[in-house]
C-alpha cells in the first residue's frame, strides 16, 4: 500500500510541481503571483482540442500550435495588462490576475461548453504491474516530461543568453538594467515562459484529470506547492509539488478522504508558520 | 344551537377564506393580453453551468416552438433569464428580482441541486409563485411538500439513492458495495439515501469515500475502496470528477462493476474516460439517447442544432439540454391546460392534472394535488466496448 501511495503521490505531485514552476519562474522575476495560471493550463489544453476538432490538425501539430499561442498569450497579458499596471499596488495586480483567470474560465465555458472534452493521452492509460505496484504509462509520462522540462529549464537559465538575462533580473533588476538588459523585455519573456510551462502541464494533465472549464482549479495546488518550496526556489517548487502529492494521498488513505485537503493545507499553514521561506527558500536581505 | 354572533363569525370566516382563495385564483401577475412573462433562473456560468445552460436552451426551444405555433391561447411567452453564477446568494437575489421587479408569472429553474437547497426558504415564502425545476435532483426544495414547487426530469436524489440500492441488491445481486460521493448537496443527499437503504436491507457499505467537485486526483479514495474489495462501486457525482474516478479506479486495478448516478450520463463521458469505460453503467432519466435514432429525440436534436449551431459543435444537446427541454415542454403543457383565463393557481391546477405526460425526451411526468415529483423512475445505460452508449432494459423505480 505504501509503495502505491508513493507512486500515486509522486505522479500527482509531478503535476503540482509543473504548475508550481510556472508560479515561481514568474514570481522571481516580476514579483507577481499569477492566480490565473491554473486557468491558463485549461486554455492551452483547449487550444489542442480546438486545433484537432476545428482545424483538423494532427495531435502533434495541435500541441505545437497550442504551445506557440500560449507563449503569445503570456506575452500579450504582460504587454496589455500587467505592464500598464506595474506601478499599481500589489492588490490591484492580484485582482488583475484573478480576472484573467475568470475571463479564461468563463470564456471557455461559453465557447467550448460546460461539459468535459475528450483529449488524447500522450501514452496509454492502460496500467501495468511492476513489483506489485500498478503503474500507468500516461502518468509516468507526466513524471518524465516534468523531469525533462525541469532539466531544460535549468540548462536554459544557466547556458543561454535568454536564460542569463532572466537570472540577472532575478538577482538584481536594477543591476541588470544598468548593464543593458531590458527588464520589461525580460518580464515579457517570463510571462511567455511561465505560460509555456503552464501549457505543457495543461496538455499533459488534461486527459488524466478530465478537461473541463474548471480544470484550472489545480492551480491552487500548484500555488500551495510553490509556497511549500519557498516560492522563489525552482528546486523547491519541484520538492513542494512532490511532497504535497504524497502527503495528500497518504492523508486520504490513512486518515480519511474527507480530511485529505484539511491535512494538506494544515501542512501548508504549518510550513508558512515554522519555515516562512519554505523548504528551499532563502531569506532575502533587503537594504533600507 | 349556535348563537347569532358565532354564526356571523363563522360566515365571515368562510367568506374571508373564500375571498382569499378567489384572490389567489385570480392572481394573474405576469399575464398580459398578448404575452406571459416567465422567469428562467439557472447557472449559466460557474461550476454548476454543466447543467444550467441546458435549463435555458431547453426553455428557449420549447417556448419558441409554442410562440411559433401562435402562442398559448394567443399569448406569446416572454423569457426573462437570470444567471445565478452557480452561487446560492445570486440565485436568491435573482429569484427576488424575477418575482418582485420583473413580476414574472412563474419561474422555470433553478438548475443545480446545491442552489435549490439554499433557495428552499425563499421558495417556501413565495408560495403564490409557481416554480418548476427541470434538472436539479435534490429533494431539498420540494420536500416537505410545497404547493408551488414542482420538479420534473431526473429521479430526485433521496429516491434515486433508494432506487440504486434496490437495483444493486435485487437486480445486480451485489452486496459488497462501495460508494464514492461528491461532498456537495448532490452527492451527499444521494449517497446518504443509498447508505440508509442498504442498511435497511441489512447491508453495510464496504467503503464510503467523498471528494470535492473540483478535485483532480482520487487515488486516496480509490486505494481505500480497493482495500475493501467491493463487487460494485457507485459513483455519485458530476461528469468531470466521475470520469476521472472511473479511469483511475481501473488503473489502480479495481475490478468492481461501476455504476454512476444520473449526473454522469453525459455524451462525452465514455470518450473522456477512455477504454476503462467499457462495461460501466450509469443511471439516466431520458426516454432515449440524443445520439440514438429515436424519431422524437432526433426531431429535438435537429431543432437544437438548427437553433444553436455553435452549441451543437460541443457535442450537444446533452443531458442538461434534454432535461431542460423536457421540463419546458411540461411547463408549456401546463399553460395550455390552464386555459385562456390564465392565473397562477389555474396553472398549478393544470400541472396537477398531468398524468404520464410524455415528451419523448425525458421520462413521463405525473403530478397531482399532493404530488410535486414529476418522475419517479430512471433508466440504466451501459458503455459498450466501442465506447458507445446503450440503454439497457433495466428500469429503476422509486420505492421511497
């Protein structure tokens, strides 16, 4: 039972981790918590359906189109909404991100209907047994893709010009601007990058958790995972996601399914109280 | 022998009662010489829109049909539609707006069980306003009996829980039964009724788990269910979570027969679940399947597709649209039977006269002076290996 809990918890956690990464990537550079990110997952998955059903595209082309449009959507949000609001109080920006989420959700409900849509699995959902554990290729694909995405992200941040500019803005926006990096342009890239991460997560998980306009509610779990991980730490986001997935599943099995969320969020509150910078976060020195 | 004063008081009382009855009989709020104003209240946005949009689409098609045929006794039906945004507070405010400001004749809706439950005191207070629900299945609004509140369409959850328990025990001969139910009014009510009925018949559920409507992972619930080794798993919930539960159950090696409650009877359900859907049974309250070849259902599907081509591309009409239309046709029949001198009380009496009224879409509707539950039966469909849906010959009947 414990082995199965770990396998299932890690699968669920990989999904949370992918969403959490989007939160962290964006927040580290822009200081914005994008509460509409979960709904962007949904939008990207629906874009695949639209490509397949309405444009008759093959699955791979529909996925490529969705990733491209998702990146564009992220940049558009930054340019059209967040950039004009950059001098506004934090609360205004939070409300703006909530509004983006609600607009996506209800826009999809109006245009694509309130009922679930079928969407192809990346690998088969038929399970196989290994050492007494039930493993599902479709779920393993999520874990695998999450690992590849994380690796690609780390490499991109370290070894590409694009990534170094982002890291420079992460570390010191003023210094980055002084050496000639356009901070607003990096912000736009971050929105695009976070949107692509959300798109990958959305397309991967939609067939597993059923694509409907309310699928974006998984965003709150990604947010919780990001908080657990320290909110500014990329490895923390991964660890937070996996921890949340495992704790949630174990609590559901060993305590009760009704208490599953209670235990998960109690863990979150406990973490915020005892480890305010999360499992992997660092305290930031602020000069006054 | 009665004293004169007592006699006078008695006569006055009878006169007052009589005038009161006449006053309500002549309540013609919302009835104009050439039109009838009807409020349509439902969840068009938010999580409950999964069925609420059908409430409006059904009303629009049925009322348009009646209007195109020259209206009802020469009166056209005018719709005032309000979206409750899936929140009880907005639903209550919307109902008050329809009744107090718009002064509608009657209200068609609400659409969601959790909304109907919250509206119960408001519906009770508005005792003169006829209210007909076509989709929600909670008994909270119509039990205890309310003179003005009618419900048609799906078998209500208290009775459905009983009917499912009887079907499982007597027809499927399964006694090791597990339940996974949604934590809201819909799942709680149906789940509790099923549990209670099983207990009455001498059987305890081997596992009873709950989930939230927006949950995405059900491993914990299903591992507990799997450990209980049930012969049959009942899922009492909405389409999206129920589809995921069905798929995850099979992935975790659960071999039990799966039976879904009426809300899971949507067209895309088997495709959403995938191959794991084969052999799964769902309760359904329709006379025929919209994707089938029944002539009356096909006529409705064509009407729907012509009226809402955009919605037809979303694999609709689906369960909510069919139930909404079924209820709206019942509503129109009530208006027709109420005659040219239309009043609220006359409409209520006309609805009470419906006996086995068939629309060809939903199951037959019967009301009576003491009966507000229009349908006391349900059917069962089974997903085939090619993931098509097939109506079985099983018929569930309420014994509650």
